C-alpha cells in the first residue's frame, strides 16, 4: 500500500494530507457542540479526499522526466492549490464571508505570515484552531521542502554556502539526492523532522500551561511559535495573560528560527559543524544584544515624556525584557510582541519603534528554517565580503585565509547574496507600486509589502502609527498581498529558476 503511495505525484499526496487534516477541527467543533462548524469541516474533508483519490487514480505511475524540476513545480503548485482547499471549510463555517477573504486568510496562514482580515471575536474557536494548524503545517512543509527540494537545487540560501549557480545542484548532498523519487524523498525527510517538530510544540504547550496560560490559547501560541506564524486567537500574547515564564519559554523556542542546526535532517554545512561557531547564531546574538541595548540606553540619551517611572529598577528590567523578547520575535519573523513591549516603547521614548522591528524582519532568520526575510547567512556573507575588502585596502597583498569554505562564502557566496538582496529590493518596489495602483497610500503599502514579503504579518499592527485594517481593502489589493506572501515564502530566486529555459529542457 505504501509503495503505491510513493507512485503518486507529490502535489496529490499533499492534497490528501490537507483533506484529512480537516478532521481535527471537525472533531474539536463537535466537542464544543458547534455542530455547524463541525459539519463544514467534516463534509469538506470527505468531498476533497474523494476528489483527491480520483485525481490520484488518474495520475498514478506518471514519472517526471526531470525529478528536480518536478519537485520545484510541486512546491510552487502547493501554494496555489492547497490554500483554495483550506478555504472551502472556512467559508462554509462563516456564511457571511467571501471566498476571497477566506483564501487570503489561508494563504497568510500557510505561508506562516499570520496576517489576518477577521476580528478575533468573529471566528469560532475551531476556526482559530484551523488557522494555527494551517500555519503549523505550513512551517513543517517549508522545513521539509528546504531540505528535500530546495537544497538539492542550491536554493533557499544553500547557494551562499556552496557558491554554485542556483538551480544547478550542489555538492555534498548525497544523503538527499540518493533517492530520486520526489514523494519518497520528501517522506524520508518528513519522517526525520516530524517527531522533533511535534515534540517541541507539545513541550512548549505544556510549558505555557505550567506558566498559567489557558489551555486553548497556549496550544495556539505553541503552534504559532514553532512555525513562526505569529497567529493568536486573541489580540496577541499580552491579551492572553502571559507572564515572564511563559514568554521565556517562547523565547527559547524562537531560537529554532535562527539556525538550521537545531533541526534534524540532511543539509549541507560548513567545515565546522559546531553550534557556537554557527555564523547565523552569532550574528543573531549580536543583533539581540545591540538593538535592545540601544532602545534601553536611549532612555538616558534623549528626554522621555509621558510620566515614565525612571527611578525603579523593576520598570527598567521590564523595559529591557520587552525589547529583548520582541527583537528576537521579529528577527525570526514571528511577530509576537511582549507584554512589556509598551514599557519598552515608553522607556525608549520612540514614537514609532515599529520601524526597527520592520528592519529586523527584513534581516530574517536562518536558512532552511521556518523564518522568512533576507536570511542571516546572506547578511553575514555580505558583511564578511565587506570586511575583506576593507582589509585589502589596508594590505592589498594580504591573504584572506580561514579555509576554503570561508573564502567561498566571501566571494561566490557574497555575490549570490547580493543578487538575492537586489531581487528582494526589486520585489518591494514592484509590490509597493502595485498596491499604490490599487489605491493604497505609500506608507500603508510599504508596511503591507514588508509584512507580506518577510512573512511577518503582525508588522501591520505595530510598524505604523496605527494598525492597518485589511478587511476594507479591495479584492485586487488582497490578491497582490497574497501573491507577495507566496513570493516571500518561496523566494523569488526559486521562482526564477523554475522559469528559466534550462528547467524546461528534456
């Protein structure tokens, strides 16, 4: 039976898994005696699974001429097809909503963006669970795809380490490419990652319960933290009664969005595989030290207004912790703000510190993690290249050294990182211009673009002077934002590789 499943196209398998996953919110709704919502999910699961089985029977034993390209096509198609399937029970459970709004919500969740149209009180508890579950599955999917699909094609940041042209394959990936079958390769990596991914989620859920958070919000926040989606059943962590220990547990788990070394699975690494020498982790720790320190010290560098209690050590510690937690949260593109973030804002005296959070989201987390953004390894490669160029200005005949991996990172890796950075900036310009044509002012358009492209949806609530309402936006604007989310999740470089003529040759 399992052997026959591997003969199905990868997209068909993903469609079947999506249909079966709808049974969980259906059971949850039945337990809560919300029978209309339960029927919406149950009927959608049955109908979509039957449709998937019919498609599977029609496509079984179809072999792709180019397995690598077939994987990439399935990855892109998943973000086009699966959100539509996920939106069907959503729109059936809320009769007064539109399919476009439900589709937008599912794209936002599946890309781990966490940007929402609906007020929390409007959605039943089972729909909040479905949003968090879709985000959790989206985070797991990108973790598996980064190793099983993008890494063999030197995409997703691997090109910075290998120095090879994206889409041409990489060396040192024999553990991944030994099995050519797309579905089997993805299944092998999923079997390795899933126990750890689910185990961390359950452990964080228990930790939040022990910290005093209610059961249901604790589960949603645990799933959203591990997937870095930032989805919440209410108005964020502050509204859920979080205390220091609950935020500290989330803080520790957020480091999984900084470096791929904290996750199992095959992936090309540098010559030194030790965690303390991981460049992404070291750069993240520098940012985690510098940014909160600047916000904290600005209390004495500039006069603050608003009657802040400057004399107590407790208020200073609250402000410092709020800045540290929120910095790591937006660096990993999760978007949770600490309950002490307001204290940090008042302490620093900045009217719009959300712009700093937008900059952190652009930096992003680690390669092959659930985080979005430019990625820390690309930033590190550009930094090392600039450092080497400054050294050559002082000593033109000096030898860089530090090994073959470091030299490749400073040269070919930095070149490819600069190309990606230019594509990222071009994507921002195009998306902002498209939203401006859709009737959105420049500042909201820029915030919406950064939130979508970095998969940090909560930026729409904290980056500007006031939160941006998404429900009144036009259908065209919602479509542009949703497309930008997909581009930010997949990265434009992977889409361009799919469109190159070399990918279509037999």
